[in-house]
C-alpha cells in the first residue's frame, strides 16, 4: 500500500482520475472531464469488471481503512448504476479521517 498524498476531496478526486486512466487505458479521459458529478456507469461506461478492478486498485492505494466491499454492499443496484465519482470520493475521505 502506498500512502495517499492527501485526504482532501480534491486530492482523492485526482487519485481516482489517475487510477481510472490506468484501469481504462482504452478510454480517452482527456476528452471526458472527471468531476464529482461524473457517473461511473452512465458517463464513463464502466462495466462491473471495471468497477472491481477500480476498487482493487483503490484498495491497494488506501488499504483496509477504506472498506470498499461494505460500501458497495450498502448500495442498492440503482445506486451502483448511478454512482458518482463524488460519492466515492466522499466515502474515501470520510474513511480516512
């Protein structure tokens, strides 16, 4: 696990954007702004395997302090489909504080 450089929302958003670029190497993120309102499924076309890969990368980054399985288990299917980057950022920041 690497230590996060910061635990503020802007820093976590930047880290998630960086991970998305690695996970979705075929997606041109330069053409799609990643903001707190960006939806993983509807805007970025992530499939379930992409979300699994993303959370695995983030878990490697943040370790056990951020419980991604419990977070996703607490969501209804419609909430997962509509999940925004901002909601995930807030979960990460809240877990790290």
